[in-house]
């Protein structure tokens, strides 16, 4: 567990010392990117870490003798092409993981840099988004990184730009398309154009990525009524920031259209909780709700500025957010049913190169 806590400590220290303005903030930028590199390396060079490690190794080996056209026709073509490239060059699964980790971290840091305290935004993501998702669900992690990058670019003609990000994210995991309506419907300037673009993008994504594998998805996630243990807890983690944002929207200093985006994320968090009760498959709801995690990063990283007053200083709230995140990480690492797939953390250079390259 020590590597996870060392990563947490790096960003906790950065969160405390960071200031939005002044010399400290400007000087911390190189350190922030260096810490981001640590995230990318831990995600990309992990070895036998994550509940789906064996499945991803199997996927990698299936493309060892495949052609590029076969990879492009796969269910998740973006991830398939990376596996085809790694297999063709004989570089091993670590190459695929490293590229995926780099894409995820790029989006994560890009989003965090848009927040008042970038270090705190990343710290909030460590207990679940980084440790569990990025080190466990590789395809969805890449999709999440691309989505985070898209969310950081919500200026000007954001619907068209974000739709392109969504198409790329869907190439790594089809479920990513669920985020598009949350953003597109927040553009109040042209509702007709937004609706048309939403329909066109949704149809194109369905045709390219979903239609051929819809039966398989329904069988795996709904038909078998497969349940994801701990889904209720993970979905419930989105509720406090959602409630906080809905009750105190004006305290979060963002333009009105961005406020609408996060309002949609907040309402979607409550919808996911209701769906968890009504649906026969908690896994389907659980995996889709992963894309609502950016709301946690947005709200908790902005809470110190939004709720400070004469009784509560900015620093006190930062410490409270750090303590809250540390509690989540401690509980998951020590008590989660499947945490043994993540513990101990193994790093590629210290593992068998012959096994990882096979």
C-alpha cells in the first residue's frame, strides 16, 4: 500500500502549499507536471495490478497475429489499435498500459489546471479515479482522460469541440457517450443546433461503436443481472458534491453555461442512484456513473474558495478535503472486497520482464 500513500502524500503536500496567485503558485507548475509524470508512470508501468489484469493481457495476445484492419473493426477500435501496435512491435502489455496511462494523465492534469487548486483536484481523484479506475479499467480510464480534456476546453463553440472529444473517447469505451448529453444540453444559445448535433453524434456513435456489440453488452450487463460489489458506495460518493453544488451554485465562480454543465452532472448523479435501485444490473449503472467522477474533482477542489469565511479559512477546508479523501483511500485499500487485486502494488522494472513481454 505504501506506493499509493506516497502518491497521495505528494499531492496532499502540494495542495497545502499551493496558492492561486503569487510566486508560490507559479513556481509550483514544474513540480505539478513532475508529480503528474509520477501518476502516468504508476498507472502505465504497473504489473499484475487491477481486477481485470488477466483480461487485458488476453486482449493484447489476441492481436499478436492480427492485421490493422482487424483492430480497426474491433469493439473498441482505439484500444485495439494500441494493442495491435504493441503486439506488432513486440513491446509487451506495458507499452499499451503506458500509452493509456499517458493519455489518462494528460486529460487529468489538463482538467485539474482549470481548477483553483490543481493539486487538490488531482488528490481528490487519487483514491478511486486513479487507483481503482486508471489502474483497473484501462479502456474506461483512457475514455475518462479524453473526457476530462474535453471538459477543460468548454469555451466558445464547445458543443462541436466536445463532440469530437466524445467520439475519440467512445473509440476506447462505448459507454463514454453517456457524457455527451450532459454537456450538449447545457448550451442554451442554440437549442435547435444543439439538439441536431446531439442526435447526429449519438446516431453516428451508435452506428460506429455500439450497434454491432449491443447484444453482447445487454447479455453481460443486464441479461445476467451481474452485480458490481460496492456499486452503491461508489455511486453515493457523487451525491455529497452533487448536493453541495445544487444548493450553493452561486458560490462556485464559473460562467452560467459551465454552471449548467455541472448542474447536469449533479442531477445525473441522483439519477444514477435511483437507477441503481431500479435496474437489475448494478454493474451497468456503476460503470456508467464512473463518468460522473469529474464532478467530485470540480466541487471538492473549489470548496476551499467557495465556503471560506471568518470561521473557516481556505487552509482549513483544504485539510478537511484531504482528510476526507484519505479516509476514502484507507477504507478502500483495507476493506474493499477486491482490493487484493491492487495490493501489493507492483512496478514493471521490479517484475519479471520475460513474463510481461510474453
